[in-house]
C-alpha cells in the first residue's frame, strides 16, 4: 500500500506548497515512465516469441534475416521486444484481411 501524506495547506507558504507540488509531479512522472518502460520495452526470449507467434526457432531466425522482426543479442542470447512482436502480429492480421476483401 502506498504511503499517504496529508498536508494542511493553510499553514504552508505558497512557495513551499509549490515546491511540494513540483516534487510530487516529478515523482509521478518518474513512476509513470517506469511503468510505461516496463510495458513497452519488456523483452522476451526466442522460445517465448516462438510460442507467441506459433512458429519454430528456424522460422523466427529466417524472419530476422529477412528483416520481418528484430532480435536483440543480450548477454549471449537473443531477445525480442514484446511490443514489436505484437506490432508484427497486428500487421499480419491487417495484411490478411486486406487480401480477403
């Protein structure tokens, strides 16, 4: 549970109140950025990417070579940005739908 702070505004100077609000704003921005960073930049393993895409490891390697998706070598293993895998899936859905009509 987050710590709650209650301020008695009438006993604060305007400058102090502005400083407090500024600090709260900075902290909230920092927390929001960290949450967004975890969501949009979360990395998944090659095995997990294969499961998400329902493909084999040789197929995902071929997709990397063609430039369909990007693999990132991190400490000796290949990782994928989950957001990029989602974008790839969405682009394939759109292409499939456009060919049906």
